[in-house]
C-alpha cells in the first residue's frame, strides 16, 4: 500500500489523473483493513469511477467493499445505495463464485448495518449454497458471518451461536485464520445478550489476552465494549469508565464510527450514574449524527444492550468478586503484553507489501525477538517444492563462509510442519548432523512458515556462543510471530503478482495502441471508394491491413498471422514494415506481384525462422507460425 500511495501522491503533485481502477481497489482494501474508512471510501469510489460500466463481475465486489466501508464509517444512507446497485446487477454475474461473493457482501451490509437482518440471512444462505456447490470452503466460511449477524439482529441468539460454532469448526478443519477474531467477538456479545454475563466477560478477557486478537481493532473494540457493559451491569462504574475511555481512544485512532457512537452512548450513561457531567459524551454523539447520515440506526440498535445491563444491575454484595477476577485477568494481560516487541513487529510487517523489504524485516525482527546471532529465511519454490535461501543474517562474521543449515533439520521441519528447539549441542552427540558439529553450533531454533497448513517457508536461528539460548516458550512465541509473518509474505507475493499482472496488462494496452496507431488513414481515391475496419480478438492480434495511396501505382494488402496475442502482433508489424519498405521504391512497385510476395516472404522467413526461432527464449513457439497475406495493385 505504501508504494501505491507514493505513486498516487507523485501523480497528484504532477497533476496526473491515474485512470487505472486496480490501484484504487488495492489501496481501498489496504485502508479498509487498516480501518482508515475515509481513505478506503475515497479509493473505492475512484475504482468504481474508472471500472468499465458493464464490468459487473468487478464492480459488484467494489460496491460491496464500499458498502462495508460506509457501514463501519456510519453512513448508512450510502450503504443502502450500494445495496440497491448490487441487487440490480447480481443477475448479470454468471460466475457462481462471484455470485456467492455478491450475495455475501450484500448480506453483510443488510445485517451489520441493521437494515434488513431477515434479508441478510436469505442472502447469506444463497451465498453459502453457491460456494458449497463450487466446493470453495473460504466463501462458505465467510458467508457464515452475515448469517451470524442476520440471526443476531433478528433476536435469534441460538441460531446466531450455531452459525458461529459452524464457522469455528470449518476454520479448525481447514486451517482458516482470517476473520476468526470477528466470530470470537460476536460470540462474546451474544453471550451477554442472552444474559450469560459472566461467561461473556470471561471469554472477552480470555480472547483479549491473545496478542493476535488485540491487534485486530474492530473485534477488539467489540469485546472491550462487552467488558464495559459487564462492569456497568456489575455496578463497577469506575472500571466501566476506564475500559470505555481506552476503547474510545482506540476507536478514535480509526474511522470506526460504527463502534465509536455506541461507546459514547454507554459513556454518557456511566457518567450520569457517577454523578458526572455527560455533556462531552452527548456532544460527541451529536457530532457523529451530524457527520454520518443514518448512524442513528446503529446507536438505536445498541440501546437494548445498555437497557439489559441497567435492568440486571448487580449489587456490590454479589458473591462474585469481579474486581479480584479483573485484577487476576489483568495480570495475565500484563504478562502477555511483555510480548509487546513481537506484537509491534507483527503490526509493522503487516503493512509491508514489497517482498524483499518484508523478508529482510522479518529476518531482522526475528533476530531481535530471539536474541540469536545468526539466522536464515527460506521460502518454498512453487515449481520445485524445494526450500531456497532468501535472506541470511550473520552480521558479525562477514569474512566467514555463508551460513549453512543442516539438511536433516530442514527436512524434519518440512515433513512435520512443526518447529523445533535444540540446546546444549556438543560434539559427543552422535545424533547431530555434520553441519551442526563442524559449525560448532550450541543452540538452534527453527519454525515453519505456514499459511492454511501449507508450508511456504522456514525461519532458522542459531547461536555459536550460548548453550541454552532458546526454550520451548521461545518457540511458542516465535510461532505467534511466524504465523503473522507467513500471512504477510503470502500477501506480499500476491501483491507482487498483481503488480506484474497490471504491468503486463498496461504493456499489452500500449502494444495494442501502437498496433492500431500504425494502421493507415483510409481515404477515397479518384476511382475507388475505400472502407476498412479491424478489431483484434485479444488486446494484440495478428490481423493486418494496409494501403499505399501516396503515389501511383496504389497498393492494398490484408493478412492474418496464425494465433493471437503479442507474438502474432509482432509478426504483423514485421509484415507492415516489409510492405512499406517496398512501397517507398517506385521501381519495385511496378514489378510483378509474385516478385513482391517473394521479397516480403523472404524478410518474414529470415526474421522468424532464422532469428526469433533460434535466438528467442520461446523460439519453438515462433518456428510453427505462419501468415496468410494478400496484396493487390489498384487498376487505374
């Protein structure tokens, strides 16, 4: 996202309007998942502006993301507009997976936006059925979120919990991690809604002690809101206010008005109970309503939760000592927050999309986290399946041989997909590989890089100085980091492929522009009315026509190169050059057509068969190509 932003800023500084929709879509997604809804909305709207009007297979997805963005941003009137556009055009989508996506994004808008939860369930079930028919587990899993919200906001709490349990079961079976915090968050809120107050609180504390969940701001805010409700319900108002203020600080650092206004509603109630002035909270609520059209739908839907807490306010003499539990849980959180370095590192790498920069950052931060002297990051070659060295870390021994890892260790991690720790290594240990012995390594820690149980790489660190540098606790800590690192690396790879695809598409567009630009201007002559038209089957093709009308005798030509694409277009341009070279020579124009055919054929043959087919990396593809070519001389 950083590089796209820099490129866009540079274009803006030079008054250049970028008209390619795909950078806007990618930037919009980056801002959305970073919870900057203002910038997400701007970029999604730009993507829609530049996508072709009838490209509904892409437009529906962007309108859906725009709807989600406006839901979080609290502009419910805009959400309704997105829904209306998607519903009008779903029928134009033929791909069942894209149909599944269309129903899912609309269902999320209907449910999370509190617009029509019943319709949300209907669409969610359609989305699931289409994904199941296509055997696409990820879309099946995703559709359960809108089903959960749809049932929840209809008041059918048990059905909502069933959807959550089903989603968590699918996630466990298929090693899906994306979005799981969201299911945990609403599981907690639904527990509270069905008056399982203690269970809701305990689960919230348990989940929030996980650094990965702390790092996901929207689910974290939902769980913090439940904590605050619990303290309000228990009549621990100071604790409730502390949690609310912490949550508001987090919400204000994002553009999630969806949560922000409900926190202010709850804060106003708590301040009133404490005998303090609620005016600042009420002013903030008024500000939300002024800036976000339709946000009252959100705040009104949350008021029953506040009413539920007020209705069941517990007395201080409650047998459960909430403060003791809170203190104990806070201790757990404090211990977990000692992992602050690894959390900050995970946050840092999640925003890096340039693959080389990311790999070096992962290596550098792993060395910091583990305290190791040396290390290596290996990635799986998708074609060979082998692990290949990508980054080496050995800062103090520049003159030494490059770091080598025991092949047996690599194979063990690769086959088991589990990390390992080896300490107090000595020469007397006959089980050690020769690499470990000759390198005089004393401690080793290694962890796989996994995405949905697929091995994409390996992180290896060692020490030649300390015998017991690493422990199983260190491995557990490293596994937390590598799970985020693996996702970031996979995202960076996909980003790199997207950039390459966009670059190739741009180059093909340029090639098409060049090819069509060299076609002649058609004009009538004294004796002939002339018309010509050509449209390539792909961006670039081998179809060809040309006219020579500058001097007498006039000539025309048309032809077709075998195949389609850039190779055919290249041969077509060779033919164009050969034809126009001959046309510049008046003597040659007056020769027999058979002789002209031979000259053009010889030029093409020499270029294709004797040069391209032998020198090009894809020479065999050229060697079988041919061209039909018809030339005519105008009769005057």
